[in-house]
């Protein structure tokens, strides 16, 4: 059944042209030139959407909306305001009043089509069902001119929020965030361009003074973006090389206890997938390395990338990415224990990838007691980065919520009590320290790498 739309504008030619355009795009449409006429039409039939001008002689679109707001809610009718007089109402004010969308005149009819489709949740058949890449809606980095086609995912359908070159305000993005949407989506080609923008920003971070909070936000967003790229099969030699350099540019960043809590929580989405996990392992491994004074840019960048990519072999069988693996049947166990080899194979295709990153891919599930997989190696044969990242990975396997200090303390106590013979005690002790949790008394004598010049 066609969605029914009412257009109200005191300029008859505009009301008529918008109504006709909507009709040619599969909607049932009516138009009128006053709110009085609109009230008459509303008594006769149900409308799924009302599009109203703001400035009209008898009653403004704002007053009209406020007078029928409760009826709109009861009848599940959406409302869009449009105006060419931005002095009459701001976009943010319109959203605060409760309208679903706001359009500035003059507007392109195709842009109107996108907005109507979004509000009515109508899938656009012209949008190819290609691969899309997500970016946190609240962290999305915009320039003054929108460089991308930007999409939202609503009811499993991808719908265009803004086309390249079309203005996309922060107020509009925040309006959708308030409605519970967490991500915008870019096509593969645009996602590559978006990553390049972040690489350029990392160069500026190195050369210009910035507040630590700003640096942390940019670093966190870069980590999440690169992780999404890798786990959605969008990593190549060029992206890897630029990512490595970008992490070097952030090597002087510093984190407090509270910073670490907040950043880890921000890196976990509702579904907590492989990309989230990779970003968290990368960040926490980097934070530990900084505490150990392993602060040479090339060391930190390799640790960051190794933590980010070590589980990339699981993208072949993402259903195996679960915390509780006790219910795995023998076939699933075999597949899971094989993923370090797959990670190694995938990463080996990247030209000039550092050997340390490849070693971590192979060794991040080996443990201190020689009981790990896939090769059952003793700790003497493990690379220090592998031992570090193994400990961090095990920590996340025991963690219920990255945003809860009590859950973090519980996970650390479990590691300390039950896995102290299989995880580096230096890693466990450092996790207590950087989270601001008291170190167990019998661990206080354990020296950290910066105190011994090596891992023990």
C-alpha cells in the first residue's frame, strides 16, 4: 500500500511540484496552501507524513505542528518542516520541538526524496546492495563540504542520509543519534577516502599542539576505523602502511586510569563483534606498552597493528568469536585453534608487513606454560609482543563489561587466581596498575620490563 503524504506550502507552484514529484516516486500525495485546508484533509483521511512550510500567512508550520503534535503521535504520522527563512527557526530548534526532519529551501528534489524515504523507512531500490562500512555516528569526522554518500541502516535496509556535496549538519546527525541509530555507513570507495582523511589528521596531530583529550578521541576513532576495515576484508598493503605510520604519529599520547575506562567502553558496540575486539586489544596492548616505556614510535605502531589484526583469521568463521568456547564440538575446536594460521596467511599477503605482526598472528594464543595453540610453544620461543597481546586477549575473554570497574576487577582476579601460570605476570600486574586497582600483595615484587629491561 502506498504511503500517503500531505504537502502544505502557501506557494501553490511549490506545493504542487513537490506533490507531483512524490507521486511519480511511488507515493500517494495531496497538497494545499494553508493549515486550515490541511485540517480539513486530516479529518477525511490518514496521512503517513506531513511536509509543511514554516512561514505562512494564517498560521505558521511550527504552530500547526504544535497544535496537532499529540494527534500525530497517536496516528503515527511523521512531520517534516521546510523553510527558506532560517531566521524563523533553526534546525536544532525544530528537532527539539519534535519534528522528524527539517529541510532548508531551496532544496534538490532528490535530496527531498532521500529525506522522505528515511522518515518513512522506505528502501530505495536504486541503492545497490553493495558492501557498506560503518562509522560511529557520534564520532563521524566531517569537513565543511560533505565528501561522501552517507547512508543509515534502518530495518535492515540502507537508506541515503546525504549525497556527496549535500550539506549535512551536526544537528541532523545528532537527531538520528537521539533516535537510537549508532552508525552511518559508507561505500567501500568512500570508506577508503575516509581512512585517508584520518591518516592526514594523524600527521597534523604530530606536527601541531592538541589537547590530550582531542588526541585520544582521534586515536580511538582511527583504531576503530582501521579495525572495521581489516575485519570487513578491506585491508591492503597501502592501507596497512599508512595505518602503521599513523599509529607512529600518535606515539606520544598519554592515558589516565579514567581515560582507559572510557575509551574501552567507547570501543564496544551493542553486538561487540570482531572489529570491536580488535580495537580494544590494540588499544589496551598499546596502553601497557606505554606504561612499560616501550615508547619508540615504531615499537608502539607494531604493537597496535599486531593487536588489531591478530584475530583476522576469524573473519572467515565469525560465528566462532564467542567468549564461552566450552560448548564447542571437536570440529569447532579444531577450526578455532586453526585461526592463528589463517591470520598469518591473510596478513602474509600484505607487502612489507613487519615480521613481529606476523609472529603475533601465529602466537597470540600460545601461553606461558606451553599449553596454548596452535603449536604448544613454551614462553622462551614466544615474541615479547605475542606474550603481551596474549595476556590482553585472555583478559577480554574474562571481561563482561569494559565500562564496569567491578567487572574489570573481577576479570583480573580470575586471571590472577586461575591463569597466573599461563599468562605473563608482568601483563597481569600492569593491568591492575593501569586500571587503578590495588595490586595483589604477592605480585608487588614482580618487576616490570622497564625495571628489568626485558620480559620475564
